[in-house]
């Protein structure tokens, strides 16, 4: 079982969507967490993100953004970064993947929906690269 950490700046959009879509697609075969790379994560997930995720039956309304820590990064097998640049800690031996994705904050719902769909495709591609879960 692999553990993936999704990291963006404030943990209120891209990384929250990625974690939720990954968990759904992985179906328990792998685990995930998300975090924000800046010291002051957002107070809540962006409303436009909550809205487009509810369209898929995923409720992020109660999700709370949190700050990235070295411990979170150390726990991960794969760290997926989304625009956090030098603020992401480097932990030797971890696999790092950079996804160049726009911040959904304040964007029209149609753009956030397209971003969600792009993340879902990327998540499925990432899952194909992870070792199969053995029961």
C-alpha cells in the first residue's frame, strides 16, 4: 500500500480535490493526505471547490486545511506538489511529482469543474504507477 501526500499552497483547493479523488479511485488500495506549504493555510476549502466536488458525491464542506509538516512528508511514499515551489520540504528517498495546475480560488465554476476533471485524470494516471495492493 502506498501513501500519497498532495501539497498546494493553502490546502484549500487543488490538494483537497486531489486527495479526495485519489481516495475514491484507490478504493482502499492506497492512502492519501493533503497539506498546504505556506505557514498560514486557508480557514476552509474554497466554496467553488466544495460545489464541484459535491457534483461527484464528494463532500469537502467539513474538510479543514492544514499546514505541511516534515512529518507528513516523511510518512508519504509519493509527494505530489502543485505550485508550492521551494516551500515544499525535500525528504530523500521520496518520489516527487509536480502537477502544474492553476489555483481554483475565485475562478468560475466551469473552470473549477474542468480543473477537477483534469485532476481526476492525473490521479488515475498516478494510480497506474503505484504497486498493486495485495490482500
